[in-house]
C-alpha cells in the first residue's frame, strides 16, 4: 500500500487510486473568467459536467477545501501550491513548476497580458516600461517572467491609471503598482479585480487605461487592442486534501468536466 499524507488533513492509505470513491463535484469559474476560458480551450471541454460555480480564485480554493470529492482549477500564480486542505494534481504526469511552464511542457500553460486601446498616457507608458524591466523581478515572485529583470529609470510622469480585469493577475498587478511607487510616486494606480472579459470590454470602451487578461484574445479584440505579454502562468487542477489522487491525464480531466466520469472510482 502507498501512504499519502496531507497537511492538516490526516493520513489515508490506499492500494491504488481506484480505491477512492465518491461522486465527483467539478467546480468551474464564472462566465467571463479568463481562467475558465483558457481551461475550456486547453482541456477541450465545455464543462457540461460542472456541479458548482466559484466566482473568484479565492472562492474556488475555499470551496474545494471544504468538499472532499471536489475538483477545481486555479492559477499557478495564486499561491495554491503548499496550501492546506487542497492538493495540486499533475497533468499527464507533469507537475506545474516554473521550469515546466517556461519550457511549456506542462499541458495547461497560458500567458498573462496587459492590454490597452489606442495610445497610452505618459504615466501608462512609464509603468509598462517598468514592468518590462525592473518589474520582472516582481513578476517572478508570482509566475514565470518573460524578460530579464533590468535597471529602470522612470521619466517621473504624473497621472492616474486604472487597471481592470483578471482576478488571477490582480495580486501581481497590485504588487507591481506598489513597487513602481518607489521609482515614481507621481502616479496613482487603481487595480480593479473583476475578470478578463470585463477588463477587455472596459478597455475597448475606454473605461480603463490597462486591462488584465489571462486568456487569449478573440479576433475582434486583437483588431481593437494592443497586447503586452508580461508573464507566463498555468492552470492547475486542485482536489481536496483527503483525495489521494495526485495525477490526471488530459483525457480524464476532459471526461470529468464533460460529465462522462461521475465518480472517482471510475478512474
């Protein structure tokens, strides 16, 4: 027998994962969520088998931690690795790590993007230059940087910036905004955590300076908006800490979310 131990959740012994049983409760994010859109595309599912709806990354993690037969998905950058009461599942035998994301060998990789409409203000352009340079050190604390961290000299532009969209990117953006103040205290930055769809719509309508998107843009969005990739992330599958299953194939994930696998004993 193999013994699986989870922090705060006791110990469970099973001879194989088929000994674990219970109705699968597949949790999904709300419509408009970039994490949901990318998960559906990457896993090839319409999520017809979904049982519960989570309205944020934090709510997803909390709901799965309270439901022993739950499975859900969150951003790698959300800090879920090592969290109590939930376990992160490898996909096709590959764990989500900075290395597997950078190499794109992990199956559920995605990009973090800032998006804007038209020309940026001087303050917006200065903030974006910071993110491309010195800000990549902050990016590396949350996800995988796309540039080397370099020195940055602000032009000290003044103004206000409203940044709106993906709840997955919002914690990173809040930290970037705070760190940027040490270079340029003349810019007041407001970060509004909603979802990728809302942010992109707001950018198209001119209701924000920058939008945060954790999903790929649709064709019409690409035609209207300018995109800046700021980091690489991934979507990770999480199960309750009492669940001994540590790996799922992409096919199994699709079948779970399509409603074809209804009980954990079917794996």
